């Protein structure tokens, strides 16, 4: 396998900025108690359950989150935000069909809800249904979304299709909306590397490393450029760092085997 193939596979496998960010502080007794008190004072208000469900979800308490979103939707069957929130929990639990159905229900209620297009589009993308995913991302972008995930995920599809100049434009748009996220820098760097623009690729990979030194992909991508430059010593160091962060990360392991 070529170094370029390894690089592209590294980018196309995941989209961390589309996942639930676990924050255990959201699930502290104090925080949940305060949200529960809000519900106790107004038990017929679906918003209270939606807010507490989001807190449960961000703290990794998915079953409790589902219960709250179910209750919110029971109280208000047109609560499209609760459907989208529940979809994210279903997705995190591996219930992809239920997640897609909830996103679709949210869009039936509000056809202009960009969050649901992005969420459903990412489900389609990860299932290999690229045309449907592209359609959802395009709809979100045509609605003037300010959510960087729409551009990032559309960029991944264009990259997969070899449309690297267009992918670079989408990753750049994502960066303009989320300048402190490493993922779109990695994505754009991959496409620069595919166009043999190693200078810009290296700058993007270095920026990704600066933003978050705990992302294995960033280190492996940086190592790739070192390797292409013939600097095996630095390449080995960066590949080793990637492998340390994720011992099963194939691009790092394969890279180490090549440069050692």
C-alpha cells in the first residue's frame, strides 16, 4: 500500500466532530438534581426533559437520556429538537436505523432543521450511501448552516471521490467556522497531499497536532510528510506517537514498519 493510500484511509474513516463529546461534569448529582427540580416544578413542560436528557447524554448515561427524550416527545410530538437529540443517542448506542428514523421525523416536522440533515447525512456517509449523504449535506449548506460538520463531512465525500480541489474548499469553510478543531485541518491536509502540495499539507497537519496532541491521525499524517521527504527519523517518531495514542491504528503501525 502506498503512503498516499494510507493517508487517505486515515482521513476517511471517522468524523470525531460529529460524535457526542462526553463530559462527566454534566452528569454530576448537583447538575442533574437542579435539572430534576426544574422538571418537578413543571412536569408537563417537555423542554425540561429535553435539557436533562442532553445532560445525561453528554455524561454518557444514554439509557436515562433516552427516557427523557421519549418523555419530551410524548408531551410534545412536534418537538423536532428532541427527535434529533434522541437520534444522536441512538447512534451512540449503535441503533443506526432508529437514529435515521428520528432525524427523518425531525425533518418532517421542520424541513429547515439543518442539524437533522447533518446528523442523517453522516449516518448515510458512514453506511456508504454517499449520494444520499451528499444530498443531506447540500441541503444543510443551502440553508446557510453555520455548523462546520456539514462542510467537513461533504469534504470527506468529495475527497473520497477524488475531487480534492472542491474538498479543500469545504474543509476551509469548516475551518472558518471551527478554527480550533483538528479534524478539518487533517482533512484539508490529506487533499493537499493528494495534489502533491506537501508544503500546505504539512502546515495543516502541524496545526492539527498543535490544536490537540491526543489525536493519532494528526501525528500519522505529519509522519507521512516526513516520510515523503525522506526524513525517516522524524517520521518514525511521529508514527510512534500515533501508535502510542492508538495501538490499533493501522496507518501508524504500517508507517512504522516502513521507516524503521
